[in-house]
C-alpha cells in the first residue's frame, strides 16, 4: 500500500503555522506586558531599591534578544512537527497523527 504523504504534509504545515502564530503572539504579549509594567511605575521595596540603586524598575525589550528567542521557539516547534512526520508517519497509517 503506497501513500502520497498528504497527511504528513498537512501535519508539517500545521506545526509550522502553530510555531509562527504562537511565536508572534507570544512576542506581542511580552512587549505589551513590559509596556504596561513600565507605565505602572511599580515602586520597589527598600532592600531591592538599595541593591538596584533605583526606586522603580524599568523593563527593556531588546529587539535582538526578542528576535533570537522567537527564532528558537519557531525552530523547536518546526522540529517537533518534522519529528512527528518523519518518525510517526513512517509507521502504518493508524499511527500517523
């Protein structure tokens, strides 16, 4: 019995799209959370204030770090989908998926 690999392609595309949309939405939520926390002007307790030499804490989002983390998350999700297609779908069709 020969298969055309259609189920494997669909599974791979699903994992790639999940990785893409999950990465983008996670990055957007992280930037928005940092912005909200920065605008809240959260005052630090005295021991932490003495350690940081500042009465408030500001979060900075570095584009390089955000891009690198996003690339790693996307790559891991893509590799997980590739693993699923390569090793799980190579078995009889009942195990694919």
